[in-house]
C-alpha cells in the first residue's frame, strides 16, 4: 500500500496512453519486463476510445481490463479526456494530477510530442504538464482528492507510436514478448493478431471482433506484423532480439557505463 495513507498502491512506474491499446502496443513489453522483476506498474488510458471506428466503449473497457491482467499491472484507470478531441484544460489536468498523486510513480511513460493521431501529441502535453504540476504544493485538488499529497515523478519518458524518432534508449523485451502479444490479443475489436505470433497468443485473446466494421490501418495484418518488425529493428541496434524504443527530454543518469553495453553478436 502507499505510504501517504491514500489507500492506493505505491507504483514504480505508470504508463499513460491516449486510447486503450496505445500503451500495450508501444511499451507493453517494458511493463511486462518490470513486472517480471517484481516492480509495480499501472496503466492509465486517458480516454475510453469512444470515438474509434471499431468497437464500443464498454467492449474496449473489457479488452483493456483483460490486457492489464495479461501484463500483470497493479492498477488500471480509464479517464474521460475526450477521444478524438483530447482536451488538456484544467479539469483534465486535475484528473491526471489525481492519478499521479494516488499512485506516486517514480517514472512515467507517455505518448510522443507529435504523431499521426492528433490525440497522441495532445496527450503528451497533458501528461508532461501534469507530471510537473503534481509536485506543486499549491496546486490543490477538490473533493475526494483534496488530501492527496503532492508528488512529482523523477522522469517522464515518451514511447514510439506511429511516427518514428531517434530513441535515447531501447529496452530489451525479448524475454517477455509473449506477454506483450497476449495483451495485444485481448484487443480483438482493434487489432488483427497474425499467425506469426503463435497459437498461444491467438488463443489468449479476450477481445471482441467487430463483424462488418470498416477496416482501419491498425486492424490490418500488416500493422500487427509491423509491431514485431519495429521491435526487431530496435532490438538489433542494442544486440537484442526485440526492443522497445523511448526518448527522454533530459540526459539519462548512468551509474555504471558497463551495465548499458549492447549485447548480442559483435
């Protein structure tokens, strides 16, 4: 439990996404890896995906809950920041501030500053701003959240979504790739799970396929194959089979340079 008396679990890391499945696609392997090392992680979807072409809000919530269980997340929150018009005014900032103060994460993962979907860039700004404001003692919250103590995460890293960028670090997720694909298989209304991911992952899905729904880019087999292709590309750069790329606005502190040497064949 938390040390501030809030009754919420103290998390090591909290991952934010604009829509259900964003976190799992971009950094699901990293979450699974941390869980395997007995770290406590949580997932926050800023919207319920209610403006999406496929699926329903209720169905996507069930998919998100199943995916969070597959990854071993200790907490899952779905906020109402406006899918398809993601807002970042005072009410939305307060909602994110409250989550940060409840779970008190040391690190936060979130969307990139700009991306194909406008909600992703808006979500980046919302989360980045909230990470700072959450540490201000004078930034008060109302209602049930009024007594939550200020808390500022030590770092905010952004993951890669549709558009590529030069990452500052890559996490080797080779050992937990099956956990990531099992989580993605839960999103049957959104994603097509390719045969390359194996029968175990296909059977793990608890998603809700949408019969007759318009085909979207993320629902194509090519998109799902590209998820693995990107992971293999960035894994190769660090001597791993599969990797997830991230960027940081600040330099990274390295206690031991030898601990961050790339592996694999030289």
